[in-house]
C-alpha cells in the first residue's frame, strides 16, 4: 500500500497497530523462526489439532497451522444498499500434519454449514485471543467426521452469510462506496471479514471467484474474467480465475457502479481497469498510463510483469489510500485530483505496480518482513520520480536517511518493525536499498533485484533469502554484514559514497 496516503489516513494506521513489543532478543527469535507454512509436523503421528495461528511475529493468531491451501473457490452473492451477502467458500488444501481438527480465520459471519470432503463436519466459533491485536477476528474450528492423515488432500466447504456492516471483533476490510457497493481492502489480516481463509501471507493459493449482484451493478475481482451469466431474472454472476498463487491479504473483490475499460500492455498483456460509472472521460487518460509504466518497470527490473493481467481500479469514494491487490491495484480518487495539471500522481501508480513483483509475486514469509514489499515500492517510485523530473532520488534518500535514525529507535529498524505502517518499512527500507545500490554500484544492484523477483516468483521469501541472494549475485560475502547492519541496527550505518550525510 502507499504510505503517503496512510499519513492522511490515521484510521488505517490505527487498525494496523497491535504488534507485539519487541525486546532485545526478538531479533534473533524472529530470524530463527521457520517459514510458518513449513512449520507443521510432516510425520504421520497421532492426529492432533492444527495450530490456531501461523506464528507471525506481528499477528500471532492470524493464519493457522496444519495445512497448506492450494485453491480458494469463493461464491459471494451481494445485495448493494443493504450489504447483505451469502457466501460459499470451497477450500482445497493438503494437510501438513495428521489433523483431528483445524482452524480457519473468519469474522462477522454466521456459519450455516461446514463439510469436509462432502461429509458434515462439526464446527464452533471462538474469539481469537487478543482480537485485532492478534491480527485476527474469530477462529472457525472445524472437526471433520474422521481425522485427516498427514500429506492428504482434502476439501472443506463453508456456507455462511452476513452483512457488510455487521459488528466484528476488530476493524474490517470493507470499504463502503456511497453508491451502496463495496471494495475489499483487506491488508494486512482482514480477508477474514469476507470469507473463511487461512489469513497469512505464508500460505498462497490460486483463486476462483463467482460474484453475484443485481443487474446494473458490476463485480470485479483479481485475475481474468472467465464468465458472466444470468443468475435468475434479476441478478448476474461474474466469474474470475487467478491462476498464480495469491495470499489472502491481496484479495480484491468489489461490487459497484463501475465501468470496465480494456487495454493492452507490453507483449500484448491484457489490461482491464475499473472506473466509477459516469467518470470514464475523466479517468480514461489516467488508466491509459498503465501500459507505459509496466514497460518502464520491466526495463528497470529486467523481468517481465509476473501475472497474466493487470489493471487499476479507481473507486468513487469510501476509500482513502492505495493498495496493491494482486493484478488489480485499487486507488482512492484523491490521488487524481490534480491529474489534469501535472503527472505526479503517476508516482503512486508506479508504487502499487511495483508491488505486483514485490509483495504479490514475491511475498514475505511473515509481516515483520514487510520491508521487502514497501522498500522496493518506494525505491522504484523514487526512481520513476527522478526519471520524470519530479524529484532527484538522491535528494529524497538524503531526507529519508536523516529521519530514519530516530525512527529506528522508536518503531524499530526497517527489518524488525514493531508494527506495520511506519516510515521505517517504507522510505526507511528504500534507504536500505539505496545504500545497497551505492555499495555495489547500480549495475550489480539491478542484477540483485532482477534475480530476486525471478528466483522467488510466485512464492514466499524472507530477509535471510534477500541477503543470501545479494551475496550470491554480487559474489561479495561482505554484503551479509552490510545488510544486517542496515536492516537490524538501532542506528543508521554511514551511507556509502555520502560521508557527509547525517
Ligand atoms: Zn506500498
């Protein structure tokens, strides 16, 4: 997401608060944690309950243990204005331990029926410990009729209903549009306010969506539209498929009075954008900038855009930030207020586009490593701003370097933030990348970044992986110590090439 608007949006920042306080030893602890998805016991022992959390340092109860989701298939029938919905979530998963029961994250839903492999399963709702602070709402605990052995494929189907404005245990991922529709903006841990999921970035899966709305409304979702069909006399169902794996935090579904605009990006990449109905003339020139931005980033990174479609969604109102929903970044209209006067708004578009490589394709193993998302997004947006003559990157980085020293002490260094949403993981992390580019030279730096997005495409990776990749690509083992100081120290290291910076 984009920090600049977060600053204008204290509400958003507040809802991301609630990280655990970090002691002196937390650094070693966090670094020693295994990837949560791999943390389950693979041995076929006696069945036991799956863990209620994925072990995220910032959101301990978000996500769950004991299984790995392969596909989500969500049917969601929404009535604008009243905000009532009914949903059916079919989850295909593989157990990573023998399971007597397992958890899903869900919040604000009435659960009507749960089956596992077609058989009725027992279930109960528990309030997640710490609620929002733990990064989760409620836990849906499912007990299958028969325990599940380890390494086994299974399918769980949850039928549920609710209302978008129902009270929930914490903040929610619904952004309400004044036309009576909504758009989902669920980062970091609120996909569970739309559907039962394993709400952790470490468990990525492919997705199918079937969104139903009354005629006259337009539904949108991540991935390619694969169908549009009648659902009775008055409703329409829109089908979408996302073939590349996605973490739940990047789910972007909406029903709104919106108009789809189609285009083509580099190499014939299909683009589809959504703008408020009646404002096509205003926003067409804005969304048409996307193809050029993709071409520019592909050149910077030396790597093709990672998915089979992209687009921007501009909502009429009800949302005041920008967010990198996978294949469909969503924007507040506030970004484009001066679009007729100057091009500076494109910097934010490039920020969210950069996330499609950093965050969406290469996803951090846990939320404490969010610098791997935001650092590159701020850094490449700064390169864009430099390229377009808005602001020299050196000036921006010098300013950020000056601020970062104090922020390290209050909010944690870029690699070990005490919460999400702060300067440390945005501009602070861009300063880390800038320092790396100054140390290695830009050519080597570009090779490091290209290797990163290629090697870890469509998977999870960690700060440790980033350091290892930098050393391997550059052939310079001293980068391990260099990057550890920049990522984890309480004070700024000196900036290479700029001894005068303080
Ligand atoms: Zn961002």
